[in-house]
C-alpha cells in the first residue's frame, strides 16, 4: 500500500513537480551579489601554484649552480697550491725582468712578429691551460712539475733571445749612468 499511496501522491501533485526553476532575473541578481573575481597575483597562483613552485625551484637552483661555478673559477693558484706560490713569484719576477729587457730593444732589432711576442708573454695559452689543470687537480705533482718546467723553459728562451740581442746590438744607450761608470 505505501507504494500505491506514493504513486497517488505523485500523480496528484504532478504540476507542482514540473514547475520552472527560478527566473533569469534571479541569476543576474545573484551574480551581482557575489564578489567580483580577484585579478591579482595570488588569484593567478591559486590555480597554477605547482607550476610557479617548479619555476621558482629551477631559478633558485640555476642561481646556486652559477654561484658555485663562479666560486670554483675564482680559485687562484695560491689557494690551490701554497707551496707553488714561492716558485711562481720567483719565476714571474725573473720572466718579467727579461721581457722588460727585450722590450728595451727596438722592434727592428728584435725581429719578432706580434704572434711571437704574444707567445713570449708570461700568461699565454699554455700557462692558462696548466693553471686550469692545477685548479681542477690540486694534488697532482705532475702538473706542479709541468708548471715549474714551463717557467724554466720560458726563462731559457728569453735568455737565448737576450743573448742574441746583445750580440747584434749592445743596449748601452738604455743603461743607467751608474751601470756605465762601473
């Protein structure tokens, strides 16, 4: 019986169940009452917060890697190998003295082109390669020995050039007065 009474109830009130919903004016009024959507950064990140977090992590990691590489690159020879520092200072001063003596001669007497003069400079490509290797492998004795050998070869080459220049043209005009008197 309860099923029949339920069916009777539905058939008696059928027009009440088929009424239209609220009119279009009600929806417009509800939209006006609702707050307008925010257009700020917080609202935009609300939907895409995971993407923003991933981008932030990538940027922070990139900055950290860049700083690490810059710090590693900034390591100098004296930080990597303090025992090589004394040898570097000695050879550098000796090589610079010899280069200054060679530059005292006129270019026509020296007879070196620009590429040869560049090779004679202290910090040429070979030196830079050795220094980079030493920074990457600070404990490697072979690289330290190669650095010292590089300095010695550079000094020998400069000495030979100076000997030839002394034979061609003595540098008496460049000598200070006290050296000529002795």
